[in-house]
């Protein structure tokens, strides 16, 4: 995949890419960015530099290349525009998107640190295999964002892809505070049932994908052991063949096949990592889905608070106007005990209240609109996400089955070869 | 059923052997028909070949290439060349109707049964014999024997044929707490080993004519056969030899044999350890694989569109688990026991080599003493010394013949064992491949189904 990163347009649904769902379900009517522009993350390089606390550090940067689609369609082959960005910049972009489009299930980034590793794989961020898989993951992220009907039109995204800019850092401060709000706990009275169900589903998706990833890593570990131990046969057959006359040749060659068998597991498991990456993408997607549901709860909560506040203010006004105290209030008590206030004060207070009520009504109207917009937009995008997920995961499972078949065929081949050798003993 | 032989004979000799139908003559009968229990009382081994002379082989003269041995070898080679032969096919290989002009003794061990008495519980096996040899009164026998009886036979053979390699028996003692002596697998494995033992003895050109074998195969009640009047050569027999004899010069070929056996034994041990390790890894892999499949199932529960694909994957994983179980079982039931039995066989061979060394040492010792005496007082070399020399030469000849046979058998046995192992692995992968291919077929059907629904 690294080799053809440059020329391949992932928009054509290259089957190597995990972003296999980039066809009619994602690229909708209206021009998404991907239709107009070819995007790829072509390379990765190590850099050294000083970080924010003036300490020397090594990090990896990724080359983002873009080319206008119409030029390619016309057969011209212009040189791509390119710029280098590091992982943390991708993170900033994503946080910005999360905050700006709270009702969209924002595509996830590849994992920051290697997790769910089986023992042979290194958990080191600088490991070339890890970097390579991350490059692919980042490209996948950009392609998904650029083919989203709403996200792809974002200006900041465009700048991210085409300009070296500092505009991202400004956004990061607001992003942090709003993200923090998402993790606060609060009780909502009337959340939209569909969102409650979706949140529950997102928990399930997260739990199942992470369980699967862990189980798969353990299986990979064990399978590795089985294959590698067979390599010992190679050695002992070779030693044994030295003391045999007629049996020697057959044993020796069979031994070589056992060695080949033991060696074959490395490639097999390397390939399986792609499957694991696809699962991981949806593990992180589950989080994004959950975030949309949480955002709904937040806006609904704020609406409920605002409504509640308005109701209580209106009540206060009524009490003030009619002098009838319906509910207990401290002011009411003190009034009773120490006598009522002067009419001018009452007037002033009433006026203030009216202003507050007017503000409150505006606020409620705003929040209701915001809530409705969020619910509508969120529901549409969640449906879109569901379709994409079903399609992608189904394909991932089919590809997994194909991988297993290939592994079985290799196994049959090796053992048949060994059997030939044994028959010649 | 019976090929016309009179049943229930109280004693031998009622019908001359020439009138009893040759087992091969009943060409339409199925090969391994169950033989009824034939009561034979008061049977005496007709050959009466009591060992007269220490160390000389009884019965047939020693020939390295007697017709019986060459052809039985040939038969073995022919039969074992079948590609799908595995250990069990050995039993089927002794088809009396297949290339049999020179084979005249066929034995089988099968049908294990548990016997419970107040004193003990034990297993007996049916030992069936078909033969045209004149040394046997009847053409067919079927008796029940227990492990003890096989061991008795082995000891008797070792005693009466000290210059020959006696095939080994499976291990006598098993740790009571560790292995279930009455479990199906254990009994099955042991039975196969006993069958192999008996077949090897029956195929041996010299051992197969041993009267103890005759008794073992035909006598109704073995243990009570004290009156068989066979001399046990305790005085002459050398059981486990401690070794360490000072030899003038061990002939090179026997040195080579010894070295070969040492290395071979070592390699067998290594292979055993590797196979066990593989089994262990496979078991752990199986455990993880099962859990892995279960996760797919549980995930399917929370999906709708993806339910079928996920359940499909869980199903395929489960099929692979089953296939793996079969493979592992096979390795531990068939592969490992045969491997271990060869270690025992190698030990037996080594033992025979030691006995040969001892016999040569004895001869050299006596010769030296005799030469010294002759030098002193002109006493001629006594007859015993000459006999010793004969003994050594016979021993060497027997050993060489047995060695060749052993080597040839070893080659066939290992060819069979290893191709069997390869076959089992191939079958395992074939089963797994089928499981995954059926999943893809299932999913792709659904896909085309969906597509037609979409376009409608």
C-alpha cells in the first residue's frame, strides 16, 4: 500500500484500503471535497525538534499530497501540492470537527499508541510497521472526512490539507473546554429515545470490538507458537537424515518444508493486522457515535434547564404581580416576617424580571432550535454511519475469511510437499 | 464363518491336516470373518522342539534370507505403499487373500473386554489366528489373552531365542493416578501395540516357529500350562545385561550398529518432545480460539444487518475448533504411541547387541584360558570352547539378519507414521478451508440477494 499511495486514488474504492465504503453511501449528491481533489498521505519521516517546553524530541511527520481531480480527469499529471503534518495536528483538526459539528459521527484517527498487540508485534511508536499502518490510517481518516457530505465542505479542513497554517491552534482552546463538557455527568429528563438506544448500541459496539481485538491478539500469539515449534522438526529431521542411508534424502527435504511452514506464520499474521486495523477503526467510531448521543443529552439538558429557569422566573413574576405566594421562597418568608417592600422596589424588581424573562424566552427558543437541529442532523448522520458500518464490517469479515482460506491453502501445500518427501523415504 | 474346519475338537489329529480346507480356498468368504472360540484341550506342541542345545536356534536352520522372511518383507512393502495407510490399516493389511503364496500365519489382536473379579479387574483381548502350518493342529484359533500373557510370551521368546531381537511390548506399568487403564483411548492404544508385537513375531522366520508362540496362539488356558515341558533356559538366558565387557575387538559392523542406535534413540526422543510441545501449543490455541468464536456470537446479538455474517464467522471458527481437536487427538492417540514404541524397540535391539558382546566376551575368555592351558600341559582345546565359537558365529549371523529386518521395518513404519501425520494435517486444513469457503458462499449469496432487492 505504501508503494501505490502516491498514484492510487482511493476514491475509486481500492480494495486494499480499509475505506472500502467510499462509494455511493458516502459520496453523496453535491460535490464533496473528494470529488474535486485527490488526497493521499504519501510518506512518513522522522524529525527532530524542540517542543513546547524547549526539550529535544523525535517525532514522525506525514506528507499530505493533493491534486485537483479535474486535472487528472483531463489526463494532465500535475505535481501534487504537499505539506508535512504530524499526528498531533491531525488530532487538533479532529477535535475542531468534533466541536463544530456536534451532530456528526466524526471519523476516528488511528490509535495514538499501539494497543492490542500480540507479543511479536512491537508496541513502539517508532517501529516502522507501526508508522506505516498509521500512515494508512491517517490517509483513511482524511478520505472519510473529505467524502462526508457535510464535513468535506469545512474551510478549516481545506486549509489543513493545503496550507501550512497556525489557524488550528486558535481553535484548540475552545475545543478543549467543550470537549470537557461532554464528559460531565448530568441527568436528562426527556432525551430522544432513538439517541438513548444509539448510545446503548455504541457501548455494545465498543465492548464487542475491544473484546474481539483482545481475543484475536491472544489467538495470534498461540498460533505463532504452534507454527514455530514445527520448525524444530526441520532441525531434527536434518540431524536424523545424517545417520540414514535410504531414508536420508526424504527426511532432509521434509525438514526443509517444516522450516518453510514455521516461517510462513510471519506473513500470515502481518496480513491479519489489516483486519485488526479495520476493527480498531470501528472501535473508535463507536466512541464518536457515543459522543453524538452525549451531545444530544447535553443540548437537551441545557434546554431543559433553560425551560425550567424560564418557568420559575415566570412564577416569580406572577407572585410579585399578584402578591400571592404559591411556593415557598425565602423572600416570601422575610416579607411575611419583616413586612413587604416599598412599591418602587417592587416595580424595579418586576421590570428586571420581565427583562430576564424575555432573555429566557429567547434562550429557550434558541436552545429548542439547537436541540431540534441536532436531533435531525444527528439522526441523519447516524443512519449514514450505520449503513457505512454495516457495509464496511461485512466486507472486512469476508476479507478475513479469504485470508483464512489462503492460510489453509498454504498449509495444505506445505504438508503435501512434506508428504511427498516422506513417501520417498 | 468357519472354512469347514471341524469345531469343538477335543484333541488334535482327528482330521489329517491335508483334509482341512486351506483358508485361501474359501475365496468367496470375507477376509476377516470372526473365528469362533475353538476349544483345544490337551494340546501338545507337535514340533516338540525343545531346546536341546543352549543357544542354538530351534526349528529351522538359521538363514539370513529364508523364503518366509523375504516374502513377508515383500508383502509388507507392498501393502504399506498405499498412500492412505495409517496405523490401523496394519490390521487390514493382513488380508489372507492378498499376495499370499508364502504367508502362512496370520494373527490379529482385537475386541478388548473388561473382566471384573473379586481380586482384580483387567482387560482381555481376542487373539485370532489363521494358519496352514503343520505345527498347528487347526487352521484357525481364537483365544482370549491379557497383557500378562503377552509378557509371558515375550519372556519365553527372549529366553529361548537369545540371539534374536524380540519386538517390544507396550509399557507394562502405568501410573494409576495419571492414566486411566480402562479408558477407551488407553485400551485402544495398547491393543494396537500388542497387535503390532504379535504380528512382528508372526512375521519373523525364526520366532514364528517358536513353540511358545504356538501355545500362546492356540492354548485355551495359558497359565495352567505348566506341563508343557518346555525347558526354560534360566541358566543360559541372559536378561538385562549390565554391559562393560572387555572385548578384544568388536567387529566394526556391530560398533556401527550401536552408534546408530544411540543417535537414533536420541533423535526419537527429540521428536517425541517436539510432538508433545506441539500438542501443548495446539491445546492452548484451541482454548483461545473457542473464546474468540464466542465473541463473534455475542456481538451478533447486538447487530441486525451484521448478525448473519458475524454468526457465520462464529460458526466457521467453531468448525475449525472441531477439526483441530481431531488433529490433536490423532497425534496423541496414533503418532506418539508408535514413536514411543520405537524407543522400546531400539532398546531391545541395543540389548541384543549387548548380549552378543557378552557371548563374544565369554568365548574370548574361554579361548584364552584354553590356549593358556594348552601351552602349559598340551590339553587340547575343549569342545565347549568350540561350541562357544559356534554360538558367537550364530549369534552374529542372527543379529545381522535381524538387523536388516529391523532396518527395513523401521523404514516402512516411519514412512507410514510420517505420511500419516502429514495426511492428518492436510485433512485439518481441508476442513478449515471448507468451513471458510462455505461462509463466503453464504455471505455472497446474501449480497446478490440484497443487490436484487435494492434494484427492485
